[in-house]
C-alpha cells in the first residue's frame, strides 16, 4: 500500500466493537456457561456490533434493560438509556468510544493492549489475536450490560482479579471474507503465570506477527507480578508441536519461549522484524521505573531502541 492509501484507511467505512457474549463479567476471561476459559475445542461466540447512531444492530443490553428490540442507534440517541447521556451524531460517538460501548452493553475486556490480524496463521485458519494485559479493577457493567447504580457501584460491582493477562484468538464466521463476518469464535491461546520457570510470563502487551504467521509478544508487568524482568517471547502455536503428534516427545504447543530479557522494570514495546526476519527492533521503555536501573550507559536510566540479530547456523 502507498502512504496515501494507508492514511486514507479510516476516511470511510463503519466502526464495530467486538462483543464477547457469554464471557463472565466477574472474570473477563472465563465463560459463564462453563466457568472455564474458552478453548479452541469449546470456544465462545461473539458479535461485531456497529457503533453508529444509525446502527440497526440490537443493543447487547436491550433485553436486560427491558426493551428487546432496542437498536444500537436508538440506544445511543436515547438521552437516558443505561444511565448515560445521548449521542446525536457519529462524530460524538467516535470521541467517546469506551462510554459508548458501556451505554449499549459491550462486554468489558481485560485491558486489550494490542490486536493483530494473522492471515498466515499456523492453524490454517486466519485469526485475529488480542493481548489482554490484565484487569484488577471494578467493572462498569453487570452481566446483562447494565451500568451499576453509582450509589452502589463500590459495593456491588465485581472486582476482577486477572493480574497475569492472556492472549485470545478470534476466528471469523467467514474466514475467507472476514470483512463480511458478523460473528466470530473466541478462545484463549495463552494464559499468563506468576512463576519464575522457563515458560512463565505475565502481562502480554505488544504483539508481533512474522512473515510465516508466527506469534511473538512483549510483556509489561512481569517485574511487578513475578519479580523477574519483562521480556520478549515467541509463542509456539504450531499444531505439529501438540502432544501426540508424530515425533513429538516434549510438546511445546502453547508455550512462550523467552527470546530477549530486558533491563530492570522495563517494558518491551514496538517490536518489528526486518523483511528477511534476521533482526528484530524493539524499544526498551521506562527502564528503572520502580526499581533502580542504569540502562543503557551505566548512569541514569534511559529508554532506548535495540536491535537483536539472529546469527546463521
């Protein structure tokens, strides 16, 4: 694409929010029906909800608020729907998307930090990956998508306890024509952990997809959660590496491999490959934020950009 074409991507079109129906509002990462994380074998089903004052989609909280036929457009223009004021134009909508999502009952997620479309996914089906860093605060909505009464929010709203984060995958109902899909399946492909073992990591942040469809991620929170450095990881999602596959004696499917460890209390952000995949550039952000660091020159800590080059075998 040309620079002009890239800049024009958002000049026209429609804006949608991913509503992960069936997700447990008290956890943000398990299903109400199973009390467990959604898996590839037992996924959740979500919908793309058009956010527009002309949207004919049914508001996710329409049933809970007593008007099953209430459209998103009608709900957004309604000056009292779900205890939130009205939005008269799409320009008003675009300026307050989190509030708009709350108004129509979109399921609150566990702080999505990055999202990447993977047309060459190793599963064989294109997927959309989302990194959920963590969520340890109270929610604005109840399970039905209704805003808690401000007078009782502090005592009634659930406080989520996800300190380690996760990575989810979304598969469109029409993978060959994803822009036309109105529904998707969603499931967890990796869950953070607090340990200090070889495959422990927490708080995924930036995602990176390589030219072969491989999934990589940086973290922002390892240091505070598990007292070891944040890092950059490769997530093995190759189905050939599952237990029971030919030649597999030590299954690595679903495990995160640490590739680059960062200085004290720094975040790995903005990763990018060179075209030949021989070098990864990434930023070392806020080293020494809450713990002493002398990165990178041995004196005061400074953010920086590094390049990691893989040597040929």
